[in-house]
């Protein structure tokens, strides 16, 4: 691996989140979230809600910015099997303050207890709720983005396919950060990176096994968007991939597929990185990634500024 020196120095201190021990990985992920900054500054409000059949969401809103605002549905990573909204506070506050926007963090159901399509239905329900409650939330329904990381990126991509095919609600922009979109796990990077930090080939295989548990027959594109035959008519995208990541090549391929279908795409491969190394916020490459992603969202959701 070619690792950025700042990231390489931090690797020995990283927790073991590999999901061969799913209970242990979930515990360590929960501990990380519990120890992460949860403070919400005075210029941001955070409120908890339950949507649809009981999907928990946390809504972040800038306190002193007039309505209506764009909205960002924020979908956490964790291989479809772990994670939650508590891990998103710092990122949600940053987006809420700097875009500005209403940020809706989604606590979708996890596999293997709730395999496909449970998580996708939860995300669709929250998108519908954000639209139907736009008045009370102060949201401009013509400026809604979905932003997903890893498995959340796969769900974001799947959600845009689903709402395109069902005729709405409309999504203006999608941010796919190391998206997990291909259940076949056969790309060069998927087969090559079997000893990488935070996520490796074995994790990817197990992740899809859990997410597709009980599924019989052909895997649909709503589960694995890389299988989609038609990517036309989808919202413009910002796709980021990490150099030393099993998911790198499926992200590159999905971005290329969007381009071939006529979808505007901005694609960034961040050198020296590994899967979700952006969580190491002290590294210069992580700071650049955060800034560039935020700027892409701002351009899409505040086009006049």
C-alpha cells in the first residue's frame, strides 16, 4: 500500500472494526460514537424524531438562518451491519453550519437482523417525510441531496434509483463517499486489498452476505446499484474513492457508468488514503476531502452563491 504519512502514523491506534467478529465490531463502533464529540453549538439545533414505522432520525438545523433551506439526508457507513446517527454529529453540525442546510441523519435498520430491503425502505420513508414535512422543517423540496458513506453510499445510490423509478420525491444531488454498490466483490481492488485498515476483502464479502441474507434469485439494482442497466435520469453526483480501499474500483466504475448515462459527475480519488480514512480529521488529505465535499454540496444546493 502507498499510504499518506500522516495516515500511516495513525494506523496502529485504529480500532479493529473488521466484521468477522460482528458483535465485537458493533461494540467498538458504538464506543467510538460514544466517545466522539456530541456537542451541538448554540447556532445549531438538534431534534430527534421517529418517521414512518419508527425510523429514528436526528434533524440538525441552523438556528438563525431564514427558511427555506436545502436539506441533506445523511446516511452512515458500517457495512450495512453497524453504525448509527451518534457517529454523525460532528459531520452533521459541520454541514448544517457551513452550507447552510437542514441535515437529516437516518438511523436505518441493520443487517443481518434486518436484511435488504429494510434499510432502503427506511431511507425512502425518511426522504418522503422530509418532503411532506418540509413546511415545519423549513426545507426547500427542490434542493434535497443524499449523502452516504460506504454502505450509506450504496443506500444513497439505491435511493436515487428507487425514487427515479417511482417518480419521486425528487433528489437534486448525490454524494457517494466510497460507495458500497457491487455485491460481486470481484473488482481488482476488492480482490487485492485483503489486509487494509478498517475494511478489507473479507469484510466486503461478509457485509453483502449479511445484507442479502435470505434473498433468493437475481440481486436487484436497488440492493447493489452496480447491477443497474440504466443510470440515466439520476441526480448529479460527487463521488469520492480512497486509493487503498477494496471499494475503490466499484466506486470508479459506478461514476463512469453515471457519466456514460449523461449524469454530471465530479470524481475524486484521494491518494494515500484507505477506506473511510477521512475520519482521521487531523490529516491534511482528510481536511482537503472534507472541504472539497462540502464545497461540492454548496455548489449544488446554493447555486446562486
